[in-house]
C-alpha cells in the first residue's frame, strides 16, 4: 500500500513539473516573439507579447522574468510618448525585482529607474527625474554606465539652474572612454559653465564636442550641439543663432524626432519673424500630430492591457475547468491503478477459464456438425442407395435443407498450412462465366502476421458474402480487394448486383452476425450502397491490436 501511494505522489509530482515547464516555455516563446517585433519596430505587437509573457511568468512565479517583461513594456511606452504609462509599468516591475544582490536583477533595476527618470524629465518634473537618476546610479555595474548616469543627472541639474553642482557631475562624466558619451559631457559642461558665468567662452569645448559627433555621425548628438550653439548665440549673434536653429531642424526632420523639430521651430519663429506664419503653421501641425500620436499610443497600450487581462481572465476560467477535469482524471487514474492489482490476480485464472470455454465450445460445435451434417449425409446416402429411382428434385431439396440446418453451426478450424492457396481457391470457386469473381492485390505475404483465429473468421465471413451473392444479389461482377499496411489489414468486397433494400434501416440477423464475428477479432465492418448499383462491404482489422 505504501508503494501504491508513493507511485501516486510521483505521478502528481511529474504532472506538476510538466505543467510548470509548459508555462515557462510559453512565457519564453512569447518573450522572444516580443523581441522580434521590437527589432522590426512594431511597437504594438511587441508590447502585446511582452504582456502575454509577463502573465505566463507570473503564473510560473518567475519574478525576474516578470520584472524584465514589465520593464520592456515600460520602455516601449516611454519611447512612444506614453510617459505616465511608462512610469506605471516601471513601478509595477519594481515589485518583482526584489533580489537586489542578483546581478541580472540589478542591471534590470538600473534600466528601469533610468526609464522612470527619462519619463519624469519629459513631463517637466526635474525633481523626480533627479531622484530616479540617483537611484539608477545605485545599481549601475560599470564605469561607462556610471559616466552616462552622471551626464543625465547633470542635464537635469542644468534645467534646475544648479550649474555648479552640474559641473561636478560633468567633471566625472568627461572621463568616459566612449567618445559619444564624452562629447555629450563636453557639450553639457560648456553649457553649464557659460550659464553660470556669462564671461566664460564655451566655444572651444562646444566645437570639440561637435567635431566628435560629426565624426561619429551621432545625429541625435548633433541636434543637441546645434541647440546649444543656437542658445549661446541667441543674445550675441541672431544670424548665427538662426543658422544653428535651422541646422537643428534639418537634422530633426531627417531623423524624424518631433520634440527636436518643435524646439528648433520655436527658435526659428523667434529669430525669423518674416516667416513667422509658415513656421508657426508647421509648428502647430507637428505639435498637434505629436499630441494625437501620444494619446493614441496611451490608448492603444491601455487597450492591449485590457485585452490581455480579459484573455487572462478567460484562461483562468478555463484553468479552473481544467482543474476540475484533472481532478476527475486523477480519480480515474487512482481507480485504474487500483484495478490493476485486482486484474493481475484474476488474469491467469480468466485466461485458463477462457481456454477451457473455447475447448468446450469447439467440442459442442463438433458434436453439432456430426449430428447435423454427418448424420444428414449418411441418411441421404442410404435413401439414394435404397431408392435408385429417387427424384432428383427431392435429393436437392434434402441437401438444401441440410445446408440450412448447418448454417448456424460453427465450422471446424482451418489450419495455417496452405491457407493462402485455400482461401484463394475458395473465392475462385464461386466465379463462373455468368458471375465473375475477381481477386485483386492478393499477394503471397498478405496473411503474414495475421493470427490463425483471425484468418479462420475472415475465411467464413468472406465465404458467407459469396454464398449470399450467389443466392440473392444477381450480380454479374464481384471484386475482392486485399490490402495491408503496417497497422491495418483491409478487405473490400464490391458487387454490381441489386444490393440490400433499405440498407440504412434494415439490420437483419445476417448483417448483425457478420458484424459480431468481425467485432470478436477487433475489427470494423461497414455495409454501403454501391453508387453504381450493388453493394460495398469494407472490413478493417488492426494488425497490432490485442486480437491480431
């Protein structure tokens, strides 16, 4: 009994492990789909599959992968201008990123806090932006990331007009080995210095930063440089300020960054009043499109989340139904396992009883054959011998009567020796000039791997078909086709006679008996009307069943 319950526990354990593995695989599959859509810049689809992956990871209690999925969702929202949605997703991600000593968790947290800081910066909330850039600094794990973080913090401090503090961060950021990050630090350092001290000349550092950005083809960096130049020259040389504002717009148009387009146009409107109307119209158009797109993105992300949550609820309902089903299956399994013990104890006894029953049945049928056929033939022989002038019609009638009596008796067993030839001769014996019986695909090896009891039953069944054909069908042509593959043995009987009237509803004893005989060897039999007139009978026998 202990081993029985141990087996049950093992089964439950493996079912549980397999289920968790399936959920984990589903999460990873959807996560990889999201990455591919993200690479193709299909933001909506990427967001959808990250959300699906997140739900699978939650179900599997995988907190790290759940957090990573949410961080990626937040990054997509922020990039699309849904800053509040991005912050919301990032804060939700933090709930799952608790193992702060894990290196992957720490790098994910750094990315997440950086995203929150960027979102607050776009929302014109420098205090919150500074707070989350500072948190980012706690989790970065290499110098280059740290230098970039110093740069971002300094950028926020410049917005807050805390120029001296910004300079201290930028003095660290300028140590970066990455030339693009170094160019950013140079630009911001020059900007902080001249804003703090109007007598300071920032141009050498600004030009050095610009030169690096041109060399690296850093288009977003070029925009930042041109903006800084335009701001610097705004009170000193309006023509130069306008020149750099137009350069900024040119790059912003090229890389399609609406925020930079608006900043550049705003400067141009101020510096070029003669073209105020056309520039203002363009500014209004871009700003309107930007707001529409941001609202659209915000609504789209909300709709995707709603759809996924609805799907999650539907799946939860299905899971509950599945749980009920599994409980039922488990109960059935327990019953079956319990039955195995009982079955094994009875199996040998039942087999012996069955063999004895078969022998008794054979003896009974043998006696009937002797009584009906042998005695009948003997009586007929005596009758003919004693009455030389006996009427031929009477002899035929007596033989017909004896035949009818013998039809309900099982025939003696056929042996496997020359069965292929005997079966073929039996079929061919029914073929005449008026009624052709054609045997097709009857290969030498057709009976290989077919047990003797199955062969015998098929012999009698097919002979019954042919007898009925002779007596009732009025067929001119009969085709018997034999086929076999690795798993199924097929026999198809087709004639062009008058068929069976009301085949769909008529189920006489002959059809029922034939169906029962085929059923005893584990097969199936189908009676069909021949579309061209007549009858089609299809027999299929599984070769590897318990019967064959």
